[in-house]
C-alpha cells in the first residue's frame, strides 16, 4: 500500500480518464498532451501498486481495481475541494475566530473602537475578549490562549519572544478632586504629591509601578486605598479621598468633579503595543484586527495634550476628540 496520499492532480486525471474512457479525451479536457496523461496514470499505478486501466485499441476501460477505487478518488477530491473552500473562507475572513486580550484602559480607549470597526466588516468571525494586566496577558499569549493582546511597558514586563506592533505613546497624568489644593495648577511637580493618599490597584505589579514613578521624585507613596476598578478609583478621587495616576488615553472618559493635571518636570509615559505570539502572526484575522487597532491608535494620537481649559474641567473639549 502507498504510504502517502496521491497527488490531487493525478487523482483528477484518473477520474477524467475513467469518465471519458480515453487518455486522449482526458488530455484534451485537462489541457495536457496524450503522452502526459499516460505518464500520469502510469505514475499513479506505480504509487498504488495496481493496474487501473485496461488499454485497448480504442480508449481504455477500468480494471476491477480501478472501478473499486474510482468512488474513493472522487470522494477524496471532494474533500480536497472542501478544504480549499475552507481555506479561502479563512483568507477572506468569512469564518474563523479571534481571541483578544487587553488591559482595562486599552479596552476602553482602543479595543472597543477597533472591535466595532472589525466586526462591521467581518461578521463571520467570532470574537472573544479577555481583560487583565500586561503580565497576565503575556502569560495567556505564551500558553496559546490568545491570538493578540494590547500590552504596555509601563510596568516593565518581559516581552521577549513576542512580536510587538507599536500603537501609541501614552503620557501618564495625575487625577485629583476639583477641590484639591493643587487643582488650580496646569502642571504639578511630582514631589508636591508626596504627602497624598494614593489610590492604586491592589496588586504587586500596580503598586510597584506607582512606587517606581514616585521614586523619581524622591518619595515612597502612601497607598491606604486599594481599588482596581477604574469607576471605583475615580469615585474615590472625586470624593477627595486621594489621588491617582491616570493614562492619557483615559482623559476623554473622565467624569465631572475630577481634575486631570500634567506631571512635572518629566511626565511618565508608557508605550502601548499590540503583542502577537508566533502561532498567530500570519493569521488573516489578526492582521485585519491589527490594522483596525492602528487606525484607532492613530486617531487617539491626534488628541492634543490637555489644554488649561480642559485641565480645569478635568476632560478634553468635545470638539478636540473628533
């Protein structure tokens, strides 16, 4: 028995000869010479180890072995055709699935817009979304549980071995109550926030990132209020219970009663990337979603730094968000 499947080209020629009863007729239908068809059938008989056709003066007829194998050859060709159609559907993004991950502020500012654009054009792709820290998302990427993730360098994660697509540079600001003693300023030196209560997520990574930022101003932050959800953080800030670092990409979504101020002298920044693991970098759905992420990120990058008016109100003017 042959150890490998025969070439689909040979199978098609075999079926054509069987249906037409002639090497010459099959050659004409397939665009071959008669001798080429004869060689193909001889090759197929060598592969299968059986004689498929009884050669006659006028044409050929199937041998019992050929008659037995003909329906199987047709079925195999149909499976080949099904496979090709399935591959074409994947390439056209008519079918498939895409598993996405992002950290919370990226979900709000980047991913939601990209998902809307992507789904409007590729309704046949099923979507799954996971949210978590950059560290957790990188673990999911490494385990093969995500096809693409939006991550940041703010917490200095290990990005070794992951393909990174740069999306945006995001400046970090400070959020405080509009009644705060420093709210009237356009810029606030980080050192002047040394005595504040800082609101931060209750994770080692988040606290470490905050401490690293505050260390540049020479102090260790006091973090009695731990909250991971942004709605809770912002509510605590609005109530005057503490201050919090806030990414620039969140600024258009800040509610009333909160002032957003630039940090001085050197505002911290984070670089936001789309991370793609090796198994997914040639997946058409990933390439299409990357394009949508880049488009949304480009729109986001057009938002200027906070104007004094916007800082006093805590959010960007509506006209500048377009």
